[in-house]
């Protein structure tokens, strides 16, 4: 009887381990297949190596030309893990609507601007692929945990229920933070950010091998629709991210000013909120 019970327990433990392994490997696969950029695998050094510190330090515009805006409006929200006051909690949800002809969602008020920008790209002969729009906190958590688990496995941490207790798992978490935004610190949770490509690219994403004409054109028109290139390579040392396909809606007035002055969003935001740290 006792032997039977032991065998049964061993069997169940083995089954749990198999199921857990499947779940973890699916989570990791999902990170690598569906999304790129800060969310999936990409070659950080691909374009980051081009950053010249002399080029990211933009002189501050003189005070009187800054637009008179209310920075507390939700369209100006800034999310970053560099400042604890700028992390979203798990309950934060925007009003969203589906981006037509995609499986992605976007902020309902900003969606017409995104649609117009996509139409502009199409009218100019480009294919458009929306890699990622709104993302929930829990989905970001799954992406992040999948990435941390994948890295931990690479460090030799055995896949088991308590693997997070292994000190090497913490190492993996720290490394994962440089690849995938920590839950609550992804701008995609705002519903105001979108990853745009001219077609599907497969990870690891490498910007220099993508269609530069698409991005050159998009960069030249996005401000007209209220969007900025949120994590340009030249600003990597200020934003912490090099994600040249990630565009963010901030409204036409702010986007135009940011583009004209060659600012990143952190530089812009700090002017209105001096307590902000980045
Ligand atoms: Zn993104």
C-alpha cells in the first residue's frame, strides 16, 4: 500500500513537472514569436553600437517656445522603471478599441490618429504590420516571467515550481529587465504605444536589416498624426531602450515640438515635471 502511494506521488510529481515545462516553454516561445522590441528578443548591439554620446545631449530649447500643455493629461503619461512614480499598477486600464484589420487594441481617443497614419503609409506604397498595441499588465507579466525563466534555464537553473528561489533566478530577472519591460513599466499598457513594421520580421529583430525606407518615411510623417519615435537609438542612454519600431501617441502639438527640437520624451516631460527622474 505504502509503495503504491509513493509510486502514485512520484507519478503525479513527474506529471506536474512535465506540465510546468510545457507551460514555461510555451511562455518563452511566445516571447520570441509574437513580439519584438523591448518585449521579445532583439539584437541590442545591432544599432546601439552606433550611439555617440555627443549626439544624444540635446540643448534645452529656450523656455518661451515650449508648448503650453497640461502634462497631467493621460495622453502625456510617461512610463518607465527608472522612476517609481512612473510605474503602472496592475489595475490600470485605458479605454481601448480594436485597430481595424488587426488583433491589436489601442487607446480609443488616439485610434483615429493611428488609423490615419497607417493609411498614409499604405497610400505611399508601404505594407503595414502592427506588431503590438495595447498590452495588459498580466500579459506583460507573462512575457517577462517567460523571458526570466528562459534566461534562468540558460544559467542552468532546473525548471521546477520553486525555481525562482534559486539565487541564479534573480540574476536572470535582472538580465530579463534589460530585454523585456518589467510588468507595469511597459508603455504598451497605456494603450498609446504601437510597434510598427512594413511586414512580419522574425526574432531576433535586427533594425539594420529592416526596410529603412519604411522607417525613414514613418519618421518624417509621424508627428503630423501626434506620434513620436519613442526609443530612437540616438537617445538610448536617456531612455534606456533602443526600440526603433516603437511609436507613441502624445498628440500633434507635443509630437511636433519634440520632433522639431530633436528631444526624446524624457527630456520633454522633465521640463513640465522637474521632479521626474530618469
Ligand atoms: Zn514596443
